[in-house]
C-alpha cells in the first residue's frame, strides 16, 4: 500500500512538474482586481438597489483627488483575475453584462515592484482606452469614465502579487 | 508534366512566352488544372476588387509618433548609466603650481556641493518615477489625460468625450451584495 | 456569368479607399535602399519615412489576418518597432518589403497564439469583430445598411472578411499574401518559412474553401 501511494504521489508530482513546464506563459504572476465605482453629487439611489457600499477608506482616497471627488460613492461590481506571464486576460466587473470590460496583459518588469501592463478599457462593446500603465502593488490606476444616471463611473485597476484567492479561473 | 514551380506560375497567370505556351498545350487535357486556374482567377479578382493591398492606418500621424516613442523608450532603457568622473587630479600635471593650488581649492569647494558617485549613488529604479504611459483612444472625440495623484496615491486617467453609459443599463444581480439597504459613504466635498 | 463573376463585377469600391498609399504597392527601389542604409546608421527620420512608405501594406495585411481593427493597428506598430530592433541584422541587398512581411507574419503568429490560454473563458467573438476604427465616424460606426445597398462594397467586404476568418491562419495568410498583397510564390514561401509546394497547396485549399463559403452566403439571399 505504501509503495502504491508513493508511486501515485510520484506520478502526480511528475504530472505537476511536466504540466508546469509545458507553458511558462501561463504562470500566474499576479492578480488584477477591477472595481467599478459610481460617484455622484446627486441622489445615489439613482444607481438602483443592486449597488454595494464603499468602505470609508476607499471613499476617502477617491475624494482626496479633486478630479475624482464626489459627495457619494457606490460600488457597482468587481472582478479579480489572474495576470499571466504572457497571455492576456479579461475582467468583467459587471458580469454577466459586457457593458464594462477590461483587457490586460503583462508586458515587462521595470523593476521588482514595477510592472508595465497593457490595459484596455471597453465600454458598450467599444474599445475606449488603451494604455501601457506602469503598475505597482497598492497604487491603483483610476480611470474617470463615462457618465451614468447623473454620476460618473470610476474604474479602478489594481495589481497585487500572488494568485487570486478561491476564484474560479476562467 | 511541368514542374511544380512552373505549374504554380501558370495557375497564377504569371508565366509568359514559350513556357506559357508549353503549359497551355499540356493543360488542354487537364481539366482539374484548368479548373484550378479558373478558380484562382475568380478568387483573385474578387479579393482584389474588395480588399485593398494597402490601406493607411487610422490616425496615421499618431501611428508613426507612437512607434518613434516606443523606439526612443527602448533606447533609453538599454542605455548604460553614465558616471561622473573626477578629473581634477588629471589637470595637475598640466598647470602651473599656483594655478594648480587654486584649482585644487576650487575643486575641494566644489565637492562640497556636487555629489560624487561614491557619496550619492543613482536612485534605485523602484523609486524612480515610472515613464509616462502611452494613451490611445480609438473613438473619435474621446481624449485621455494622465497624471500621478499624490493625494489619492494612485495613477489617474481622466477620459473626456466618452459616450454616457445608457441609463437603461442596470447593475446585474451577480454584482450585488447580500446585505440589504447598503449605506453609502458620504464625503464632504470640501476639504477642511 | 457565375456568382464570382457577378460579385467581382460589382466593383463599387476601387482597390482601396483612402490614404496616399491607396493606389497600391509602393515601388521598392533605390529610395528604399537609401532610407534603409540611413536608418541602419541610426537616422530616425529615415526610418520614419520608411514607416510611412510601408505602413499601408503592413496594416492591410494584418487587418486581413486578425478580426479586430484596433488589434491590427497595434500589431502593425509592433512590426515596425521590431523591424527597427532587427535592422542591424538586415542585409540591405535583400528585399525590405519581404523582410517586413516576415516580421508581420511572426508578429501575427505570436499574437494569435497568446490570445488567451487554453480553456480560458471565451468572450463573445462578436464583441471583438464589431470593433472598428472609423476616422470618418461622427459618433459610433453605423452597423445598419439599407436594403438597397445589399451588395454595396462595405457589406461585401465584410462577407469576404468573414469568410477569410473561417480559414485557418496558414490558409488565410497564403491567400492574403498572394491574392491581396500580390506577392510572388518565392516571397510567400520565405515569409511563411515553407516550400513553394506548401504555398501552392495552401492556396488551393484556401481558394476552394472561400469559393464554397461565399457561394453559400450569396445563395442565402
């Protein structure tokens, strides 16, 4: 029995090693979190009942920047996706709607903490913005986007090291 | 039978003169090859009539300038760092003693102001500001402006001229949270 | 007259619609060679001129290879960036255009390979194929066509592009390089790193398939 278990374990390990070596491009080198916020100086109930409260620290952060300052913030949706070494990936923060999509792809490490990423923002199924942002952990890219129901959408893109936690990989 | 290359050229109507005549004579009894040539003529005619061989890319000036920018950026990233060299001692061999003394004094004073490589190493790359990103907005009328926001500790891109998301768009159920009646964070718009 | 002759006879569009390169192939000659020599010596202005001379052909080729126009735009730029990097290794006596096409081939190949990982979520391809850059558009590109324009150039072009998209990349590239770009067999073999015989058979298969695809679409009216 012990021998059988050992052989099974070795076979599994071997498979894992072989799989890992087949395409290094699929290595997950980080996690990208995309959040869509709604900022308004009017009545926040215009966003409808399916929105989420925004933590105070996030609201404070957003409001510190004059261009992103609103009296009220809500979260419309979020998505957390792995960043592959050489493959692109898509975030769908208002899934299953494709109204707001974000494509991203790693480009190069500028330094240990600084990574250049290709980021594309798609709205209403049109490519609206493409940029090669230099991302560091804990320093999001905030895009002040389109108007919606009397307010404006702010799309936050944040890169963190490590893999997404307990997310079904797409 | 003509060789592969000659047949290929004949199918494409690129054979001339005696070679063309030879293959034509051979092809009289080759209905499959005649059909192949006819098919090539038809498809070629159709594609050439409707697909351009050359088409200026949109935003042609921006197309070129973005290439130049990327090339310039690559060049900067591979340039070796230049170092400041102390050369004062070199000149001592060429100047009169008094001038040398004066120079030495001035140089000593100068070292109090100008950092030398040993005392002031180049800042680590991680602390250097990231290069300005390229912004591309394919939709007409849309512009983007980038800046680093120290107050928000974030990079910010402001889009202008983007079409509004239709009011009919509803936040999907899956984007919602279980807690009922979410409270909003109310922020005083005026900083104290 | 069969359907292909009918379709080809409705030349509502000329060979190309826009831009100074619209009339087709820039003649590669002494001008290119002189520019290449200067560019190899680091003259960015000369290289910029080369980009201007060749961008139309490279963009058209890539646009016929990938579904998405903005991807074609990006990839075309990648080609010229890579060409600059590889310029020190380019032998001036070789044909610059063919060399560029070879880089375009490699760029498109890398792009389609890394499009998404296996088993990845498949986004609706309609989303990507509908994206268009239209510099003439006031707001968003119009997708509706009047019935009177049923066989108008744009719609037919879309049908041809849709049929091309159904071919494998190798077959698509062979027919684009031959029947659109007008490259010689030897050039195509060099660009695609295969034999002339392989180019022949890929072309034959591609044309067969296109004939069948376009016939069906036409007969469905």
